[in-house]
């Protein structure tokens, strides 16, 4: 697996408690390599885990809803709003993605790189 550093994201996409490697392409499409041996071995999970919904610079791969599965989050639509596609693979769906639409309105003078998500 070869890719540039700015393409890599670490997030647990399959809720096994280990960080998987997500490679995010310029158009926002993502491929995932599953962590199968505590960071010593990774296996391709899917040819395209997610199709590109926004440019890479606007995408965060992170578990936003706290269910253990990393979600596909687009930070800063027009006006600064945040959109989210919930990873619903753990629910046995045919389509792994649930479009939650806009999950946060824009905040004046806040740009994508300034936004982080946290849950306790």
C-alpha cells in the first residue's frame, strides 16, 4: 500500500477497538485497510469504502455518534455547516451509509481545519 502522508487517516471503521488506515483521495473517495494484528498487519477492507462526497480537505473520518464505527463527516459546506454520513455497517444494512444531512449549522469565521468532534 503506497500513498502520501496527507491522504492517511486513522480511525476504527469496524468497531473492533483497533485503529484502521483510511486513505482519503483528493475527491473524498476512501479506501480502508483493516488492522488485523495490532498495527503489524493490515488487510484491504474494500476497494472503495466510501465514494467522494467532498474534496479531501473538507472530510473527517471519525466516530461522531459514539457507536464505535468511524463516520464520514464533511466539514464546512457552504456557510460553514457540517454534514454527516453515519456508518451503519454494524446494523447489517445493505447500504452502509445513513445520510444525516446537516448536523451542525455554520459558525461565523470558523473554517474546516478548526473543527474537531469529541464525545465522552
